[in-house]
């Protein structure tokens, strides 16, 4: 029997609407469903790959497993696994307190809606502040900027409303990562950029590589990585020098303009051009266009936040955005005012809170939480350092932290020091292989979801419900069931709440207390989450392609009174950091290249590495180099090369790429094996995380490690190596 079901992809935050065909319990086809979609028909290769994965490829886990005394995995029923895990967690909690238990929320957890919502209640009921997520090994520089500068509650303008987009170290054509921090639309990004160009929007792309996105660039600047703070300090310098910044916006909404003027005075365009190794005319040109723009949007992706001085890079990028008033203004159209979670943006500054100075602190560093989380790079240290409250149990929900964190020589022994490592996943990934229990969880097409993760990101108001398309196989459980089942066994109460970033879970008044004796119905939970929605749960069920609510035009509201808060452009620590980088050299002793981060369409971090389409194009994560650099080193296409940093060494397979500037080597992360990557072809690539240290070069505040602009030495690999 063949049936067609409407659903949406949950591989990335674009949440592309799709139609899947199921034949006798197997997925046989998936196509984009553009009928109501906010993007029109659109789907990428990973949407396609989800078919093979659902049908069992990529070593899909169909059964929970437990590591026995010999270190081997044996099958265990989910109920027995849950019984044993609950007993162990209870023992640790009784003996060492709730802080001995931690949770890591990985990339796979963001789009598991009921799992994600119950996770927050679970941690609150457990009484542990130990929440870690990928955000702090990704773009938490943005949180640091919000905490030090404050931010505009009006939000940033949408792509159709801007006449200039500055895209810094972000490649949405591949990553689909855009709003709220970068310009673009997450689904069908190319189409949205093409339409914007037709309207006359100008694009500036700043990236060491001429990326897929750079196809739309009117100006492409290809700097050395790690120089964004210098480049944007120079752009700020020019805007202030020429008085081309937005005075009206700045007079009303910013402070510390004099401090900024003094701090960026030494950052001349000539200095930035020299440091970033780009023509000075390009920096002047970018500043000129920014000065001329009616409504600009300056935003970034992972590039600047993974490189050296990442918090400062991000701060200076946002300073330039503030100088040109790159925010929605009172009276501006709000294209997506939220559907499941309606929002009314207001033109006012949310003051700089520096939340990390208050509340619970980490055990091993005097640092508090950023947006309710601790820095993931310090997780190994929090596990190893002796003390009564050390982390002894870690629940990994939809993540592969041993790979994501990198520095395996340090990270692996730390994870092995845990009394209890539990991984909830549908793949036996590198972290799962070292777990005590791997709880096999269901796949997106086997569970209920609503489009909460896309609610604020869609270009227009839109919401969709995804019912299970297939039965989950055998004894696999849903992510949310894990939290409910463990809490129920530990006699902890759970309350379902609509939590979103920046909210204190306990402070949310509206909640649905769950019956801890009878498992809740997923549909009842989703109905509750639609409580304040502009579209009822029933309407979503009746409209399987999704709903675009017909709303009266909404505009950004003026603030009813001046709350006195201003965007702090140049607080003292930022000024001090600017002073520090002024004298920093660009030469890294003994290292002639800088390795930069990069994403490919076929994989999602460590997932889909084994999909057929990935294997075809990327049997390994190629070590891309500029052909002139290859000539200089005597390296040919396909040669095995040795890439070494201060921390580790990997072998890679060189591939020439004209679009890459000189002095840079570009590789995708989370490929290959943790340790033995001497033969990349055999090990499906090279694990670049080995080149990163979790003990040196960490940023202040968020402890972000360096995943881009990593100084490396390159040599042709001799056969005896
Ligand atoms: N297909 C696919 N999509 C994904 C993912 C995936 O793995 N695959 N991962 C998802 C995740 S977890 C995330 S966080 C997002 C990330 O989304 P993006 O930030 O768009 O990620 P990338 O595509 O790696 O783009 C980063 C760019 O920064 C450039 N760069 C590197 N260093 C520097 C620097 O110092 N300065 C400047 N100016 N540029 C620099 C790189 O050359 C690269 O083009 O993508 C998400 N989407
Ligand atoms: N060297 C280097 N290191 C990096 C980066 C880099 O660019 N360079 N990027 C960093 C970034 S931006 C990130 S976000 C991290 C990524 O770090 P992680 O998020 O820890 O790693 P992923 O490989 O994305 O792991 C996601 C896991 O979730 C599982 N999964 C998918 N869907 C579901 C689901 O619905 N439920 C459950 N339970 N599991 C699911 C997948 O099978 C996969 O095993 O890595 C960081 N590390
Ligand atoms: S862009 Fe690709 S991975 Fe992301 S939701 Fe759409 S189909 Fe899925
Ligand atoms: Mo990420």
C-alpha cells in the first residue's frame, strides 16, 4: 500500500515542507511541497538522503545498547535501560547532589520539539544548572555581544527591506543559516538572494573563500581569517572620520561613541588592509556603501566567531551595524510576527546584562551562564577536576560532543572518567561508542513535531504540523519519552512549557503539569504548545502542508517611554581588547597557513557522512588549497599532506581550489576518525578537531575554542610517515 504524507524536514532550521511517499512501511520518495511553504518548493540533498537513513542506512540504531564489563555493547530493552539509568542517576543525585548530573544539547536536539521542551523541565526538576550546548562552540560570540552591548528589541530587517547586506564568514547557500544574525532566508536562499539583487540590493561578502554565496557579491573581500575585528574597526573608523554614520539612530540609541572614536582611531584602513592582506580600496569601498545605504544589515556566520579574537570580531561587526542603524525602526513592516509564538517588536534597547556575572557559577572557573548555559569547552574540565560536585553523569541529547569539541587527546579521557555517559541518538556516533548506555531514539519522520524551531526564522508567518509518517521500529523510543520515563521513575514532576531562548524556565508562569503515572499523548502536548498560537492545533492538523495565517499588517511599535538603555558600543573591556590586537602580529611562528572552517551541502556536522551522495563527492573532507600555494609547496591534486598545529597533526588529501585566497587551507569538520587518520581515504576523511586545543587559545567569557584560522604547518606526506 502506497501513501503520500505531508511533513517537513528536520535536518536544519529551514524546516523545508515536503511530501513523502511510503510504500509498505518504507520511505520510497521525497519531494519538496511548495504549495503553502514560505519559500516555494525547495529541498536540498540532505532532504533526499533522509530516505536512505530512515530505511536503515548509515548504521541506524534500531535497538538500545549497554556497554558490558568487557567494554562491548550488548542489546538491552529500552525499559530495562531506563530502569537502570534512573537508579544510577538517583544514586548520584543522592550522594553528590544534582550538580553531578549534566546535559549536552547537540545539533540534533534543536528540532526535536517535544524532547527539547521536556529537557528544560527535566533539568529544572533535577535541580542542576549544568546545561551545555553546541551554541557555546559555535556562535556564542553573539551572546557575548548582546550581553556587553545590549540589543535592539525591534530586531534586524528582513532581506526584502534592505538595500545593502554585508555577509561576513557565512555561507547560507550551503549552510542555510541566516536570520536572526545574518541576512538571507533560510530556505531557498539562492532564490531569495537573486530576488534581492533584482530589486537592487547590494551585497558585500567578506570571506577568505569565494563561496557559493559570493556569487551574489557586488564586492568580495577575501581577508586572512581572524582579522574581522581589525577590518570592522577600520570601517567604524571611516564612518566616524567621514561622519557618514547614522546620526539620528546613534543620537537616540547608542552610547560610548567618544570612547569608540578613540579606540578605533589607530585602526586606519591602511592598517586593516595590511593586517588582513586586502586592498585598502576595498575597505574604503565597503565603508562608503555602508555610509550611503538607507537600510543596511551587517551580519555574520561561524567564520568570525570561530577565529582568533572571536568575541571582539563579533562586537566590532555589530558596532558597524549599529553605526549604520541596521535594525528595524518604529513603523517598519514586521514580515513575520511569529505564528505559534506571536511577537510584537518594539523599538527600544534591551540593556547590556552581562548575565555571566550573576547566578550559578561553574565549579572550575569563576564564570556564570550565558543565556542559561555553561561553556561547552569547559565540560571536560568540569568532569575531570576533583571535587564533590564534579560532573559524574552526562546525558547527550542529539549530539556528538567528543567530535564537536575536538582535542580528542584531552576530551576522550575526560569522557571516559564519567561514571555514567548516556547518549540519546539514532546513530552510533563517536560519542555513543564510548557511552555506558545508548538509548536508540526515533527519527523525525516517526514522531510528532510542530514548527517551533522555524517560527521566528521563516520569512513570513507560517506554521506546520508533522505527524508520524511511519511507525517507529521495534523498541526505539521518542526523545521526549526518555525525559518523561526517567523523571517518572525518579518521582520528579515535569511541566511542559513553551520555552524559548533567553527565558528562565522556572519563571514561565504558563505550564501544563504532566501526569507522571500515565505517559502523555504527544498531540495533547502539541495542542498545549499552540495555546497562544495565531493558528489552532486543529487547523494545523487539517492543513498538512502548513498554514500561512492571514494577518493584519504589523509594524514595529515605538517604545512607550525611553527606558534609558543605550547600545554600549565601546565598554572598557572591548576597548582594552582593541588595544591588545593593535599590536598583534599576523605571523604565527613556524606556521605558514591558517586552516579555516567550511560546510558542505551533503553533511550535517557528523551526520550524513555515510550517505551515498556524500561518499560520491566527499570520500574525504578534501584539504582545499590555493593552486599557487600548492605549487610553492610542490603539492599536486590528490597528494596526501600532513597538516600540523600546535596541538595535533592530521593527514589530508589536497585539492586545488581557485576560489580560495593564498595562505589558507579550507576543510570541513567532523569527518574521519578521532585518532587514526593517517590514511584519510580509508578513514573517510580527516578529523580537523585534532588541530584545536581546549586548553589554549580559549576566548574569555564564553571559552570559545579556535576552530577557524588555526595556524598550521603543511608538508607533503612521505610514504614512510
Ligand atoms: N549543509 C550543512 N548545513 C549546515 C551545517 C552543516 O554541517 N552542513 N551545519 C549547521 C551548523 S551547526 C551551523 S553552526 C551553521 C553554520 O553556518 P555558516 O556560518 O554559514 O557556516 P559555513 O558554511 O562553514 O561558513 C563559514 C564561512 O566562514 C569563512 N571563514 C572562516 N574563517 C573566517 C574568518 O576568520 N573571517 C571571515 N570573514 N570568514 C571566515 C569560511 O571560509 C566559510 O565560508 O550551518 C548549519 N547548516
Ligand atoms: N573543528 C571544528 N569543530 C567544530 C565545528 C567546526 O566548524 N570545526 N563546528 C562546531 C559547531 S557549529 C557545532 S554546532 C558542533 C556540532 O556538534 P554536535 O551537535 O555535538 O555534533 P553533530 O555531529 O551535529 O551531532 C548531532 C547528532 O544528533 C543526532 N540526531 C539527529 N537528529 C536527531 C533527533 O531528532 N534526535 C536525537 N536524539 N538525535 C538526533 C545525529 O544522529 C548526530 O549523531 O561542532 C562544533 N565543532
Ligand atoms: S535545507 Fe535541506 S536539510 Fe535543511 S530543511 Fe531543507 S531539505 Fe532539510
Ligand atoms: Mo553549529
